[in-house]
C-alpha cells in the first residue's frame, strides 16, 4: 500500500503562512492525482486543492482560491500546500490523499477531484490559526 506522510502543520497568527508537505511511499504510479483535504471539529471533510501529477493541472475550492497553492515535486514523490493569509476558519486537521483513478477524480472538474474518494490517505497534520 501507498503511505502518505504529512508535515508542516502548526500554530500561526491571523494572516500568517504555512507550507504543508506530503511524501508518498512507495511511488503510487506514473499517473495519479493528489489532493489536500481538511476537517474541522464537527464538520465534514472538505476538499480544498488537488493536482494531477502528470501535467501539474490544479483545482481549488472557492474557500482557499487565491490564498493557497498546491504544487508537486515528482522526483521527491512530494506534494506541497502553500497556505497564505491564513484565517481562523482555516483551523483544521489537514490530510493528504492520492488516487490512481484519474477518471473518478477528474482534475478538470472540481466537484469530482475535491470529493474525499481517494484511495490513499495520510494521518493528517494540525493547522491552528488564532
């Protein structure tokens, strides 16, 4: 199985920045998508960003568009989430996910690629904004 390990979470003040990392091991395959999700207490898991690792195409939820940026380094099997202008409502556990079903998580259709239907999930990293 593919294991995903997130890092980079922490506590930041309002307006601060953080960069999350997610390392995949072993390599999930040559054709897959990865996403970042978050879940706050008593709320549903929310898809916020996704990337198709072959082309680098991306998709974002409206709640983070313009503030967050997803990127990848295929040589390092790593996906990043740069988060700027953080707000208290961004406080949540952030999860990385990977899927080799690129049809089900079509990067060109945000309502598909931001659904929590990915094959593999990390354990999460906490982000707190105060």
